[in-house]
């Protein structure tokens, strides 16, 4: 029977030989999930023997990682903001950059405010769920054009005991006319068709293109979100948008045309302009 040390050593070597850059950390994450022990436990107990069936399960996961499947899809979970979300291949894996939207919103609204919030393109539901968990008087509406994505968001709302505070609609932003909101949030697909092929294989090979691709210029869905939110927002309500690092100027132009006042452009952890906060005039 092999021990933790040798099983990990073989997996790391195998992944490195197959050009997986994060071979070390990936092997440790996968083994700790199979053994249901922390990574520290693995490192401190490296001579402990592992059962053959567990090694088999682990090797199957390593094989999937070798084919560049993201760890989040293999383990069916991803940490985002303060919570863990269920994810599968129907939804974008929540990104740390999107946490900037959450930070900005929580900074702008206090604990006891009552707000009606719409999340356009909810995917896993990570944005609306994170905000509603921290703002108990907010009520949410979440839409997505993809039925399977919406089912993931509903499941996450249930896990986080928010199913009674969020209404879900399968709808494209084009066809959604319901309600008036104090706050609209969206992380729409904004990568242009031509740049898609330059994304890492982990992303382009596994994540849904509906969540990534924003048409020929990257603005197809963004434009719709800006235009439609202008109808769905109350006067004085805010729109908070995630955008691509090179989309700021065009987005500001579109916003001004639709009578928004741009309050702030927040930067991501790489110092790029990625989050727009604006007010419906
Ligand atoms: C970039 S993902 C964001 C997912 C999630 N909000 C997040 O931040 O992780 C964009 C989402 O928008 C949805 N979507 C794409 N086109 C849409 C449209 N026209 N109307 C509504 N949702 C759309 C996709 O299905 C996808 O779930």
C-alpha cells in the first residue's frame, strides 16, 4: 500500500510532465478532498498508508486535471467572497475579480437599508447571494438566459437559505421587463469572439461560451444590460457592472447616452479598470 507522500509525489510528477503549472497545489487539493483531510494534515502525516480504492478515486481526479479540467469543476465547488458555491460546467467559475463588485456594493449600502436588487446573468448566483447574505433587508431578483445555470443559482440560494428572498427568472435581458429596482448588478459575457481562442485551455475548453462571449466586439450583452437597466432602475438607482480591462471608454460613452452619471470606476487586483458604478439620472 502506498503512503500519502508517494501518492502525492507520483501525481505531482505526472501533472508536471503534462504541463500543468499548478501541479503541486492541485495534487494536494485533490488528495485532501478524497481523504477528507486538510492539506496540513497530509503534509504532517505523509507516511500514513492510503487504501487502494482511495488511491483509485484520487488517480481518476488527477487524470481529469491532466486534461486541464478546472479544479472547481472537478470538486464541484468554489469559494467566493465569504461562502462556498456549488459549481458545474453550466456556470462560470466565480472569479476573485468579481469580488470587487461585492466590496463596492457593501461599501455603498449600510446593513439596515431596504433595497430591491436585480442580478443580470446570475450564473452560479455568487453575486446576488453574497450581497443578500450581508444585507438582510435586501430582496433579490436574478435572471439568466441559460436554464441550467439558473438551476445552479437556485440550488446555491437553497444551500445558503436564501430561496425565499430571491426570485429567479429564465430570461434573456432583452425580454425582461419585470419590476423596478434600486440596484442592478451584472457581470455579463464581455470577451470578444476573436480573443476567446487566446484564453487558457482550462477556461475555453470547459467554461460555457455563453458566459464568456460578448459577440464580435465584446459589447453585445453589455450594451443590452446598460440599455435595459436604464428602464428597470428607479431614478437615483445604481448600476454596478463588471467590464473587460479595455472597455472603460466605450462603456462610459454608452452610459452617458442612456443618461447615467458615472460615480466611480474601480480597479481589480491587477490595477485594471474593471468595475463601473453609475447612477440612473
Ligand atoms: C460572465 S457570466 C457571470 C456569472 C456570475 N454572475 C458570476 O459573476 O460569476 C455571464 C452570465 O450571463 C448569462 N447570459 C449571457 N447572455 C445573457 C443574456 N442575453 N441575458 C441574460 N443572461 C445572459 C450567461 O448564461 C452567464 O451565466
